[in-house]
C-alpha cells in the first residue's frame, strides 16, 4: 500500500492548485475586459453611422416637398433605421461620402485590425468583426454593424441604447 503524502507535500499541492486557479481567474477577467472594450468600440462605430443616417433623415424630412416623399423617408427610418435618398445615384453618393467621412473621424478599426472600420458591402472581407458595412438597396442607404464575433448587430437596439464611447 502506498504511503500517504506528507503534510508539507499536501500544503505545496494546495498552494500550487490555488495559484493556478487565481492565475486563471485573473486572465479570464483580463480577457473579458478586453472583449468588452472592443465590443463597446464596435457598437460606437455602428452608432455613429446610424447617427449620420438619422441626421440625413431629419434633413430630408424638412426638405421633402411632398407628403409621399416624407412618408418614404420616414418609413425607411422607422422600419430599418435607414435613409431613403431621392434616387439610387444619390444613395451611392451618400454611402461614399459617409464612409469617407467616418473613416477619417474614426481611423482605427475597433478590433485593432489593419484597414478601415467603415466599408461598402461589396468590399466587406470574410472576417468582418468590428466593421460597419453600408449598402444601397434601391434608393435606401442601410448600415449593418458587426460585433467582435462578426455577427450582425441590431440597429434598433444599438441606436436606442447608445454605447458610452469609442475606446479604440
């Protein structure tokens, strides 16, 4: 029959296990804080894109000459958090202008990748975590934000519950 470990060996083993558990806990907390920080930055990117679309939406509402045009602009915002332009050509111009402006204002990708955070759907890479893709559907400009896992975020939720700020 094997001998029982000595008291000092048991104590060393308990300390070793305790240190491993504490180290694992500290690393898990650090990783969680890092992911939350990146997620906040990705949410902010989508939020600023939606704010820009909302500003365009408000301007278009105030300048729309007919009730039908005002209804189209309002419906795009209400249903999709999108901007209804006067034409597909104007919509593409809005997309290019917004992408250029937002990439100047927020030059770094929220996840620390090389390249811009704001792109068109056509140029969206396969790994699109922490990016905002803008597209034109007919004459409507849409924005889709992707979180740290590359999953599309909900425009309604992200616009209603604005993130604190961009940290990246």
